[in-house]
């Protein structure tokens, strides 16, 4: 199934705000709204889409504030981004980050459990002292439907 919900999401936006505070971040009105949008997000929203959602709640917040907040929330480790194909990056709460498969033919995305990369991560760490981030880039390929055509 494409895009099943990740299992490790925080229980509420308030939990994420606590996480933000514990990472030394300030909880401003625009950050709160942005985090609520990310928390309610179906999947894979890029900055423009997040900005449009934030503006529906808080019309005074402009795109440059959204970009700055996304940047700062990433530096604080609360938000992460993923590259699915060649399009703009999509943003998620760090606690909900997950690996993806991405069909280069039709653009369909599929989720993978994190532990599927355990062997790769262990080997990379053991042989190269390298820490693998399996959620930053999607693994490209062809979905079942596109493989048949
Ligand atoms: Zn996803
Ligand atoms: Zn990136
Ligand atoms: Zn496809």
C-alpha cells in the first residue's frame, strides 16, 4: 500500500512543542502553526504546500517566515526533509521520518520500515564508521504497475 501511516508519530502537537523546547527552541506563533500543519499533514508536503496551509490559519505569516522556521526547526532536529524524486524536498516531523521507495516512472511513493536497513546500517558502521541516514533520499525504481507496462 502506498503511504501507510508511520507508527512512531508523536501523540500530539503539544508533544512536538515540548520536544522543541527541550531542544532549546522558542515556541513562536508561526512555529506553533507550522508544527500543527506538519502534525496534521497527510504526507509529503513541500515548503510551498506547508506555506499555503499555514496561511489559511495565520494569513500574516509569509513564505520567508515559513522557510526560515523550516530551516531553524531542522537545525533543532525537530523537522527533517526527504527528497522523493527531482521535485522540491518534502518535510516531516523528525519523529515520523521513514524510508521511501519512489517510482521514477509514475511518481508513486511507498513506505518501508526503518529496520529493513539494519544490516546495511550495521555493515556501514562496522566497516567504515559510517552512519547511514535511510530517510533523507528515497530509493528510486519502478513500481509494480509500471514494471508490467
Ligand atoms: Zn513518506
Ligand atoms: Zn536534503
Ligand atoms: Zn509507477
